[in-house]
C-alpha cells in the first residue's frame, strides 16, 4: 500500500469564513471551486498540502476540528499572520512557545476550527 497525500475536509456554516482563513490569511490557492450549487465547496492547495472546504451548516455545527501544520520557519508564518490577521491568533497560544515535547508552536482559530503550527 502506498499513499501520497491526505486531503482533509473542513465544513463551515459559511464557506467564505474558511476561504478567509485559508486563502486570505494562509495564502492557499483555490484549485477547484463549485460555489454555485446547493452544497458549495472548494479544493485549496499550498505547497504539498490540499484541503477541501465545504459549506454545510448542519455538519459544521457538529464538527470543530483541529489541524496541525508543520513548517520549517514558524517565525515567518507567525509574523505574516500577526501582520495581516491578528484577530485569528488563538488566545491560549497566541505567541510562539517551545513546548515540553520539543516543538515550537502557536495557533490560530476561526469560527470553525483551530490550526496549530509546529516547527520541530
């Protein structure tokens, strides 16, 4: 068995909230979109990452995932978010911290999910 990419799906009550986080803040690119349907969705990508972002109020109300994204330059990611989307920084991890397990981390959160950035 061989796998190449894990593509998680994230559900939002309003897909524009997800696109604000991933496209506007984290600079993902929309590689496919189907927004004018009863169930709007987009596939977004950045580097080797892909995520499907869906609009579905019912599922969004039931699921509040946390994603972890590893980076080799956490300071650059933090500085970009601090400069452009300060409102997304998670109040419990709003600065880069060295964690007891050895990773440097900080986090953001929007109305639907939390994203923890890590550098090992």
